[in-house]
C-alpha cells in the first residue's frame, strides 16, 4: 500500500520515525507530510489567511510550516495529486489521545481532515510520559503501536470502514492486550497554568498552559479507563459532530422559540 503519514509532533519526532521504519519493513510505500516542528494541541485548525511553506526534505519526506490538518490537506490536494495514498495515518503521537481530549489533538485533527476528504484514516498514539515505566517501556509502547497499525492495515480489507470516521488507536505503557472501546469519559488531564514574570511590561502577563495527569478508572467500556488499566484501545471516532439523542430533546424545546 501507499501510506501517507503525518502527525502533530513534527516530522523528526521519534513516534513518526518508529512508525515509518516499521511500515517500510512491511513493504509499504511511505510518504511523510508533517509539520516542521511541534504542533500539539492544534486540533483541526487550518491556516486560511497566511502562506504555507512546504520544504522537500527527501523523496519521501515533506516538512510543512503549518498545522497537522494543513499537512494532510496539502498532501492530498497538491503534493500527492498524481499518486494518491491508500490510507492516511497520523502519529505515533507522543502521549495518548483518549476521551474528550481528542478534541485538542492535532493527531486526531490530521486524521479527521483525511476522513472529511474521503480517505480511510488512522490516528495512533502511545504513552510517552514514562508513567510507571522505564525508557525501554516507552520505546516498546511506540513499537507496539506501530505493530498494531501494521496489523490493522493487513486485515483492513475485512472491515467495512465507516464513512467520515477515523480509527483511533492508543497504547499505554506495558500493554499486554487490546480491546475495542468507546471514545468517551472525562479528560486524562487537569489543566494547570504557570505564570511567568515578564521582563519588559508590567501590564502584560505571560502563561504556559499544561496539564497534570489524573488516572481514575471510570466506565470500563471507555478508552480512558482501559488505557489507565494498561489495555490498548481501538475506537472509531466520528468526524461529523452531531448528537441525535440531544437533537430530539432540542426538537421538543424548539416550540418555545419564535422568529
């Protein structure tokens, strides 16, 4: 297969290199179109009013001065116009994308862009925070994630791939098994804000936004709880964002509104 790879950690990131190496070893043709640096947390942001620069690093690698979604849109609309890929794979992300945190994820955003254009897409992430494991454990989590992607591709012809949905794969440290899960539950992180002292202007405040992990198992049918328990998860996530059940409630409420 011809595979388009992207991510939100940059084309030089370890997760990208592990994924690229493993998929090439399986005989797949690889094209990487990824950001030229860190773009985590960019979600599905697109660059509309500024020029985007694309640098050809090698015959199979392009570095983009844009968001993860920009990378995929440019790859499918321009760079690979005469050589379309069979699959789009975003990752391996450094850190897991589960529960409502997928809304922040540039990794998921890149895969979602591919799905919206009409391609089969996978977002894949591995725990890189060294939580409860050694550096070797982290390396093994990346390799396990790459191997899972390889196996999914091998058997993809047996699966009816839902339109406008992406497959979201997450691999925790020392995962021994994998399970199908709902992408749901609360965030794995509590946001925190570090205030820095500005040197030049008393009227300006400077903050760094980060997150503190919280691993609290909830509903064991959901990816948040499963990865917290050391189980790798596979979940289909919809690109379309509409809640049928909530819309039914809204329909009853509509009678209260007048135009």
